[in-house]
C-alpha cells in the first residue's frame, strides 16, 4: 500500500513538478477534503493490515509508516533511493512494532 502511495507521488512529481506539492498536501490543496479523506482511508487500510499482528500498536505503527512515507515524498530527486528507503524503513518500523511488547511505552 505504501509503495503505491509513493509511486503516485513519483508520478505526480514527474508529470507536474510545479503542482505536485499542492496535490499531495492537504494544507495547500485546492480540495483539502479529498486529500484528507484519501489519507484517512489509507491510514485505516494500513492499520487493518497491521491489526492482526500488533493489535495494540497497529494505529501507532500505521501513523509512523505514513509519516515516514510522506517524508520520502518530499524529496524525490533520486526515485530509486526513495523506493529503497521505503522498503528499508517499512522493514525497520514493522520489525520494531512486531518485537515490542503490547504493554511497552516509549
């Protein structure tokens, strides 16, 4: 799911670099409700995907994964590095979520 999100951002940056940020960021978008709805639905999908493995931390892990992915979207000068970093980051974050006891706090 996060790969698809990143690929959408890559396509937007390639097709319309002058407007990509507007289309990706709810704060500056012409249709902020659509961007917010998209982000909310994606958050629910990622949370649901994690819920069986880490029910107590699925929402938190999903939020971190989405924030991480949005960060990668901010600098797509090296698309292959962004793709590689997404794979690595998802592995790191999910491993941390999976190895964390449910009662642990930060």
